[in-house]
C-alpha cells in the first residue's frame, strides 16, 4: 500500500457529550418528520412514497422510523480503491484521509502575483503535483477549466485526474449527464469491475435550507442503481441559509444529508453512503461565507461525531481558509482546520488548497498541507506506551551520561518526525538576512516541480487517452 493511503488515527477526542449528540440527532429527525423537505422530482417522490414517506405537494416528510431504518441499512464502512484496483481508503471509524482540490474559479499565480482563470493544463499539472505528494490521499475535481465551455468543465477536469494519477477522487458533477460521463470515463480506465472496486465517490448537494433540486436527486437515484458511493452534503451559512445557532445548524445539515440517504436506501438498500455537511456562517462584516471561521471547524466536527454515533462514514473540511494570498494567514487557517477535522476522526477531509471562501486555488498550500498532514500523523496519534520503558537503558548510561553514541539512539531516532520544509537549523544571529523564509522554500519547491513537469504522467496510456477523448467528444456533442 502506498504511503498516500496510510490513514491518520487520532486518539480519543470528544467535542460533544452523549446527551448533546442525542439532542442534535433528535433535532435532525424532527426536521425531517415535522418540517419536511422540498422535492419536485416525480420519480424521487414516487420512490420515497413507496418507502413510507408522506408527500404533500412538493413537501416530503420522513418518519423517524424510516430514517432510522435507512441508517441501519447503509454500510457502516466503505472501501475505496485506487484506479489500478489497489486498496486505498478505508472509510471506517476514526480513520482520516486528506484530499486536494485541483481546480477552482480562480488560481493564484504567486510567481506573477496575479489571479487568473484555471485552465485545463493547470488542472493536469496540479493533479501531477498532488500525485507526487505522499500525504494527499485523494483528489477533488470541481470543473473549472475556463478554456472549455462551462458545460464540459467537469468532464475535462475528471479526464485530467484519470490521465495523471491513480489516486481515488471525489467527483463534483452538476447534472446527471456529467455523472454518467464521469462514470463511463472511470469504467474505461478501471482494471476491475467498478462496482467491486470503486475509486470515486460522487458528490451531490441539497440547497439549504431544505431544498432538494431535481439535478441532485437524479444523481442520487443513479448512484443508488449503479452502486456508486454517494456523498450528499449541504453547504449552509448561519444567518443566511441556516439559523444563527450552531446546534440547530448542525441538525439542519444532518437532516439535509440524511434525506439523500433515505432516498438512496429506498431504491437500493445497502448502497454505500457518506454523511456530510459544510456549515459555516455568513460573516456579517463582509456578507461572505467564511471558509476559515472556527464555526465551520466546530460544526464540521460535530457532524463527524454525529456520523460516528450513527455508524456512517463522514465527509468534512480541512486545509482551507479565507486568505486570498499565500501567506501566514493561509497557513494558520489550514493548520487549525486540519487539526479539528483529524482529531474528530473525519474520514474524508476535502478542499486542501482551496481558499478565499472557496474561490481561489493556491497550489503552494497543497504542498504546505502535505507537510502539515505529516506533522499531524506524528502528533494526534499520541504516544505508544505499550512497550517496556527503557529504564534499564537509563540505568546503563547513568547520571551525567550521554545517548548520542549509544546504539539505542541509532536504532530508534528515525521514529521521530523530520520535516521537509520546516527549518530546524541552529540559531546564529549573524545569519538573519540569509535565512530563507518558509513560504519562499515552498515556492522554490513548486517552481522546481513546474520546471521539471513533463506533462501527462505514467498513469496514462495512449489507449486510455483516446477512449477518454472519445467520451469527452460524445458528451460535448450531446450538450450542444
């Protein structure tokens, strides 16, 4: 197994006690049963009515018993493979994996000091960068290839993932045709049955508060029938699309996600599902959705703990923030969000490298996060105290002795963490003007990578490239 797929396993951390979790869980059931959710898609209504939902026009009410039965029927763990069919992500318990965003509405070009549109060649390059970084376990193409028609951008981004890495990915698809295209492209590359060894999870969104668009539920139904792992995750802001009350916002997010679960399980009981939610706040000074607010980290962790209580794999957010530059704020926000997500035991932690309220991709921050994740791997797991303490060694060396030359040090020093970019060199006050700042070291690494990047990686071959191009052309013709 590649080091890319070694999960982080945090020692016990609890944000909420059992009583608080039960209150939020009960709130989610109450929202689904008494408030209801808007749904206009006829086939989805029919499926839910057959499962026991109450339908009143475009409002659907889900009895608590139906929701609980759906949770019970969904698998409590999910195995995601890499594109070559190897074991990759085991979404269970408190195992955590970080995934990088590979495109965005804008990209920060720090060499030029400018923002610009994200193009297909940028996406391919960032995929190759993420492929090289061992602590990035999956990728998340969002569909922002500005040099293609917007209707094709998601397909183009997915093609670049399939051509340039074997790592798994979370696919963001706007409509059912996009999902079908991604599915067909994935099966083209799959070396084994995709149903048996899935290597992407499909992301779909309700619209907060409490709306399920036709495009989203159609993807839910398709995923259920094709047994594509489904993630149904709302994006909500307190004070705008959710109440300005964190526990209620978490209950709302859980209810919106669970609605997708009930629809999916009503069509195919036992189909793989991931609970999710991105609850933050509308910053009242800027009227902006904050991607670096502690509210987001705390509420995401609460959803994670609820997911653990329900026995479902969980999706969350980390390695992101509000900074619009590659600067100290970006590093601070990435570090704080990552600690909360990993300590909570979130299974899929997404949006590494996406900043500026999810509007700016900063490639340097993907490199920074590779270092941060490695740091987390060596902190949140705690001390291993199962083995015998080396008291006899202390007795052997004795007071005033030294351990530098002892064989025990030589045998064990590599167990400690040694960073790639963090500077541990000894202090010399005469060198102040000669020390390379942290951000400069990251930029130098990225510049060297870009300079040496030769384009399409070894993950691709000519036949796969031709087939992916053919599928892209087919869907481009359909979308005209």
